[in-house]
C-alpha cells in the first residue's frame, strides 16, 4: 500500500482528499445530527447531483464549460439548494419536512434531464454517484482543501454559537444571538462539505459520512466535544479502511466507506450493550 | 439607576385576529420576586416574550433597565429559563458543564472560548443550584427536576440581574417542586436576583414571592403579595373556576 501510495499521484490525491473529508464531514455532521437535519443533508446531495449533471452536459455543448471542474457547478447548486430549503421551510411553517422531498426529487429530476441530454450514463458520472479512488484530480484536491480550511475556521471560531444554536435555539435568541444568520452560515457550510465529500464517497452516499460516524459516537461519548472527537476518529477510520479496500478489491469507495462505517456503528452499539450488561 | 428593572406601559399584542394582551401596565421593582399567574391562553408567555425582545409590541412601550427595548443591548443582564419539559431534546449529547457554559455565549463575545476561561463562574453556578455531583454527566441522564436546575445554572452563569422563568416546574415531580422553589428563593434573597416567574403553583410559592400579577389578557391584579392574599380567592376563582379548590388542597397536603 505504502509503495503504491508513493508511486501513484491519483492515490495520493484520493487519500489526501479522503483524510480531509473524514475530518470535516463528521465534524459538521455532529451538529447536523443533533439538530435533526440529517435528511436535509441528503436532499442537498441530490441537488448537487443536478449541478454535476448540468456541468457534464454543458461541457459537451458549451465551449466555455469544457475545462471546468464539475465540482464548481455542483457546489453552486448545493449552496443555492441550501438557501432554497430555508425559503421552503418558512413557506411551509407547519410542514417543514416537506422541503426535503421537494428538493430531493427536484434534484434528481433536474439531474436526470441533464444526464439524458448528455447522452446517458458514463464512467465519469458513475464516479460522481458512488465515489472513486482514481478520479480525484489535483484541482479537486485544491477545492476540497479550500473548503476544509473554511469549514474548520468557521466551526472553531463560532463553536460556542453553533453549540447554542443546536442545543437550544430559543435560549440563543433570548440571549441576543442572531440565530438566522448563524443558521444560514451553517447551511452554506453543509452544502460546501457535501460538494467536497462527493468526489470520494459519491453523491448518493455523502450523507452517510456525516451521520453514521456520529451515530456511532453518540452511543459511547460523554458530552458534545467528545462526540465530535469520536465522530471524526470513526470517520477517518471508515475513510482510510474504505479507500484501501476499494483500491485492492477494485470497488467504488462509496460502498466500502459506508460498509466500514456501518461495521463501526454496529461495533459501537454492541460495545455499549455489552458494557451496560457487564456493569 | 432606575428602581424598576422592567416596565411595560400600555402594551397591546395580537396574534393574527386574536387579541392576547391589551393595555398592560406593569413595573417590576429591583430585587422583587414576581409571580405572574393566569389561566392557559391568558398571554403569560407572550408577555415574557415581549420582555425578552422575542416579540415586538404592536403599541405601548417596554423598558428594560430604563431603556427602550429596541435600544437595549445588555442581554447578559437578563437570564431566561423556558418551559423546557416538552421542547428539550433529551438525547442531546452534552454534559452539564457544556450546557452551563453555553450560558456565557453572549457575554464572552464573538470568537472567544468559554469553557476553560470561565471555569470558576461555571462551577459556582452549578454549585448554586446544588448540582456539583453531576458536572460531567450527560444532560439526558438527569431527571426533569435536575435538568431544570441545570437550565437555571445556565441562566445565572452570566450573573444576570433579572431571571425570567416560564413555568419552570412543568415536568418536575411534585416532591421536588418545593426544593426547586427553595432554591429560587435563595437566588432572590442571597444573590439579590430579581425573579419573574410564570406559574400555576400559586400555593407553593405564596410564601416566597413579594409581588403578584394576575393576567387574563388584561392585568386583573398587580401588587404586593400581602395585598394579593386579601383578594386571592376572588381573583383566582374568577380565572380558574372550580380548579381553585384543587390548588388549595394540593397546598395543604404539601405543607403538612
């Protein structure tokens, strides 16, 4: 493995990108899970798909889009989707979860239209759907690094505000926090992390890396900081194990990373139950 | 320094078509322990939300520490404990320490960390509510009454001058309600915090409060607790009808 890593640039890119998203996806995921927004992450990932599909189509038809990394348009759609979700949630005040199926089906619908226009499925699209070990290029890595730096900065600078927003929004408001602005920042960050993670785990499985490690961590942790720490640890293990097995077994890493996460999750649940019986 | 920490003058509020508060005039003296009583839907929570700036009055004026609500910026002077029992996500993986620390969010200011820097303040707030044995427990593992104490600790950690509580004993079992109010009395008497309490437990708090406001969309009574004793039966039966009997019974059982 080490030798392969030293020899192949594509592997270096995949591992560097994997380690970055193994950090930021569970980090933001911890806030997403406790705020009960897991499904919103899923809806956003499907909107990202329509952005990717649009970009693949445009690259065939419009010269200006030819060399453009589809991640940019995917990211744009994702961020626009996050703002649209907020709008929908305020339109349907009493049925806020409606925003999820609307965006989820809308994202796939628009995506499918662009995919058909661009002459159907190809390996490129497949790699976006389920992740890829070999498709992560230098420009992807730069973009993922940029997003990671932004997310790490925002979360560490606004940690206590984000904690309060997640734990008790009303108390936050009563103590003078601008929860609307904060929530918007949070949604945009979620959109960015989804766009960044997509290259490795794939659009359809992005939300798994934001939720499964957190679900495992919550079984074992004491306190929120520990939950974040364990989530990141589990996320990194899942990504590294998933990437190595994807490389050797020639599988899509989205699948291997999710299966690794689920094994960790089952382990955490089992350990907790065993521990509870023993004590 | 103004003698009244909170003043409402001619305040009206309506949700859509329903007039919830009309012509409310209320002033809360510094250091007092005010109980706001009234039936469900009488506008008690709305009034608290107006005081906290969560809602804006249609007309009338709300003043906090002598300043108009819109100009008031020192929100760390006002602590707030909401009616938690229904809203609280009890699975939230946060320790008692983390929850109490979050009460310093606004006071510490943007980009500042609180958990290490304010260790003494956080610990003394936890001690003030007598929960020092539970510092590193997850909040979800505690009973309803213990959780409510933690929310008080979170509200007082920023050393507020006023503490506003919206039916804090909902979800607290009966035998712990008395100790809960004893703790509130200590905050009022020993730390000099002005308390504004929305409650149905008129019996249990009657010997601790200094002022009473009876609200049923308009203010029916507003004055000292001693004056309230004179008119209590009349006022409460007007609100609660027969229920007032039940309150008396509960009270007598609780005391003897």
